[in-house]
């Protein structure tokens, strides 16, 4: 069958790489893709918000399965847009509809969902633009640190942790009164700070049954020892050593089952990935956030550990037959190290030629994120440029492979964190 992946990051390259391994995948398209997906699939220069262009592509290329990578098209209703066309009634789409996508599109909606369905999460209260004074008064009554979250999508930047009431008062003012995150911060969720270790859990659901995919740990801050501003993610590891056995059982019982049941009882027809950002607080899981897609760079360590055919899994998700599928996971460890353009997450240069991409080996996979081909050469085209995944029988072996491969790749002003996995190593 012909398949379309929507997006252009490392996540989408990983999807293309894994889908390509299936005999059922005939023609594979990525819109708009990057220099990595160009080698695995056919790139089509259609932006992710051009729903009409995407629909025309589906007709033109006789596409039967669409996998939506990023959150924005889901929150903006791409599923309904495609499926309401009677000519596309047989199209299979992986990714929730508008209602389900609100779990990521509105933090207030997600909070209400969790409270309603008894899912453990930090205590919170939401304030709108016209409630600035109430919000400031509330900030006088809470304990610190406190977490301020823009309600809407803010490209991963809408969460600010404030250490004291002065900082929180200034920040709430910027968010609510001065549109710090545009429309996204017209409402702000003020949330209790949770102290613990974070991890990401991924669930695939067809609305009835679910499969738990390998969990992963993401390294968000730009600097070593988790210092400096947050990024999209500087590296990841799967499995996560502190999240096995009893803890994962609690996650399934207290978080995953109530989430799937909650979607059902709220009549939300959800077919896609649920990415649950969790905090492990002294052995108990609390939900920090829901995302309605896979994580990036978590996908770069999760999909390489899935042995099952990804086309089968995606079709079963879209068709509602996930309970008939078995999911086989590789017990090995996968690590990924993200190589970024110097300056990211602030200003950075684009268009730098990348060298060392030709050294291939069997133990590593170089997933492209912000890259493109210009005049026959692969150049940087974004902040996060490459995610270099290594696989090994232990975390140390996986990391050794990632870093060895990273050392052979170069461009002007390249930066990467050298401490991915160090915190987990200290825990084991
Ligand atoms: P989010 O955009 O919701 O993923 O939040 C960004 C980061 O803020 C998370 O990865 C956490 O490190 C941190 N964070 C969010 N909510 C909380 C919380 N309630 N307590 C502590 N840290 C949090
Ligand atoms: N790596 C975090 C995310 O994809 O949101």
C-alpha cells in the first residue's frame, strides 16, 4: 500500500525508516520531509498546515494510510478534514480527531480530563485573561516553586517554573496581560511543582484496546547536567532503568487504563498515539502532560526497539483491531544523541554543510531532523539537525555507539550534550 507520513523531523525520518522495513509498504511519501527521508521515501514539498494540498496528494498518489507526526495538524483538525470527504471514507488515519487532540491543545482541558477520571496529577487552577488580579492573589497563597503553563500550544516553550512570588507575579503578568505566548497564554494553568524524575510513556490505542510501547527518558535542557533553557530534546534512552516492574504496573493501573476508559466514556474516538509525560515521585506516577503524538527524540529510541511490523500496527490502530496484534519488543537498549546547530535554542545559523554522514555501520542509525539537500550536498536546516541512535546490550554500550558515530560527523559550530544517560547510570 501507499503510505504518507506528515512532518519533517527526526520523528518522521524514524517512522519512514521503520515503515520501509515492511513488505506491505509500497510507495512511501513524506510531506515535507528532510534530507534523510529523501533517501528512504519520496519527499513532497507540502507544508503540514496545507490540508488541501495534503488531500490532493492522497488522491494523486492513491494513499491508503496517513500517519500524522506533529501535534499542530491534529489540533487543527486534519483527521476530520480528510475523513469527512466521502471519497476518502476508506482512508486510514493514525492520529486523533479534534476532541482527542485537545488533550495536548489545551492544558486546562487535559487537567479537567485527569481530575474527572481520577488520574494522578499535580493540583492546579486555571485563570483567564480577565482574571489577572485573582491569579496574582492566588500566587500569594501557594508554596514555591510553582509551575505556570500556557493553556495552548506554544512549541514546547509555554511552561515556566517560578521560584518565588515576585517572579511568578511578573511571569503571570507577561503571560496573561502581555500575550507572552500569543493566544496560547490567554489562559494559564498554575500548577503545583512536582519533585521527581521524569519519563515518557507511549501508548497506541484504537479507542478500545491499547498497546504499551517502550518507555523513554528525554533530556530537555540544552546544557549538561540539565542546565540552561529547554529545547525540543537533546537525547533520549529506552528502556528507562528506574521505570520497570512495580512502577510500570502502577502507570498502567493508575494512568493508562483510566485514560483509555476516560476517552471511551467521554465518547472520544481516539485512534493514535498517547504520549504521557510522567513524573516519578517517590515511586508513584503523576501525569505532567499528555501529547497526542509520538515524542521527538523519543521516537528515535522507541521505534528501533519495536520488532513488530509497523504497517500492521498502524493499520490495526486506524481500523480498530489492535487487540488482534501482538507487539514484540527488543530487550536491547537504544540511545540517541541529538546534534544541534550552535546557538540553539536561541538564534542559530542554517545552511552549514555536514560532513561524515557516509560512514555507515550496523550498530547506529543517523536520523535526520533539520537537514536539506542543497546543490547536491546535505546542509543544516534547523536547530536540531541529527539524532544519532545506537543500540546495545546495555545502556553504556548503546551510548558508546551513539557517541562514536557522533564523533565522525561535523559541521561548523556543531553542539551536542556529552552526558546523555549519565543520571540513569548513577541510579543503576
Ligand atoms: P511540558 O511542556 O508540559 O512538557 O513541560 C515542560 C517541562 O516542565 C517538563 O518536562 C517538566 O520538566 C517541567 N514541568 C512541567 N510540569 C511540572 C510540574 N508540575 N512539576 C515540575 N516540573 C514540571
Ligand atoms: N521530546 C518531547 C516532545 O516531543 O514533546
